C-alpha cells in the first residue's frame, strides 16, 4: 500500500487532508486522485464524499504520514491526535 502512495504522489495530499484535517472532497470518478485511489482500493464513496476505504487502511496511512512527518523534522515533538471513528 505504501508503495502505491509513493508511486502516485497525488495520493499524498488528499488522504492527509481527510485524515488529519477532516476535509471533505466530493466523490467524483473523473477526479484523477479519486480515480486512482478507488482503483487501488484506498478511497471509497461515502454518502457522496471521498473517504478512506476502511480502518486498516486509515491506520496504516495515518501511521505512514506521521512517521514521514517526524523523519522530515528531527527534534520536533508531535502530539498524537485522537481519531474519532464512526462505526457503520
């Protein structure tokens, strides 16, 4: 999964904004990033908005982005933000 995120740099920004900022993107299959994310199984349509497909992908992407940010800023302290899950 991380291999695809690094191969498709477009997949870096949208999942980060969804996970960390709670941003909503309208789900439209003609959007390049949404199309690639759906093809790879990372993104799904949730009531008309793009969302991370499942909790496993969510936690893996969250962990990857946190470690990537920590590696790029050595010595900086990061606070782990609580993630509120909505169970379906």
